[in-house]
C-alpha cells in the first residue's frame, strides 16, 4: 500500500538565495495524510551506495548544468524548512500512532520537533526535542510527557528501547 501525502506550502527568498546569495531561503510546508507507513521511506534513512549492477548511462553534462545543481544543493542545505504535520495514522514496524500533530523544523544546524502530540497504546505522548548537528557529538535534548499509555505496548513498539532485562513481555501497567 502506498502512503498518500498532501504537501502544500510556500518558499521565501528562494530566487534571491539562488541568484544572489543575499538571503537564506525559508520553506513553510504543511504535510497532511490519513495514513502514512514510514516503512515505505526506510530507504531514505540509509547511506547511499552506488549500485554496481545498475546500467551505466552516458549523459553529457554541461558546466552550467553542474553549476545549477550545485547551487540548488547549496540553497537547500542552507535553507530552513518548517513542516506543520497533521496525520491521522502513522505506522513504523510495531509502532502505530493516531492523530499525529507536530511542528518539525529542518535547520542548517539541526532538527527541532515542537508540539509533537500523538495517541499511542491507549494514551497520549507529547514531545519537544532538538538535535544539534553543529557539534561533533550531535547532542539531543528531549522533553516527553507520557500519559495513560500501556507500558508493555510502548516497550514493544520501541523494541524494548534496546533493553534486554526489562521487556514488553515482563512489564505491565
């Protein structure tokens, strides 16, 4: 099954950033869906490796084409992207969440999650988090409130958080 996602939004200073480098481009996007299966997007999370079995295409690339691609890459890498997420249901492996709402920002120095609100395992989870990619150890700040969630289902959904002794099979509540 394919996830259907509606993406709407706007970009500020994109052309100015592309042609003049005077401004930083900023994207404000709305992401909406009834049902998203994040397993369909797992290939985006792994490091890219060249496929040696793929047929080789000979493409004549001009210097201007390369320059345009390089400029576009630089603009997107330096841009701030803000996503307002509104999804009815999200799946990933054993995890399922309902009524997912979040503000996600992909910034030039890291990632911010604000006002994340999901229903999971009979309860509600609220999260604010940030990942600072400008530092060598990528520090994460996480503030989570978990209310009335069935703990065994939470542990199962998150693969027991990597813990071997305390698992979804021997915890209740």
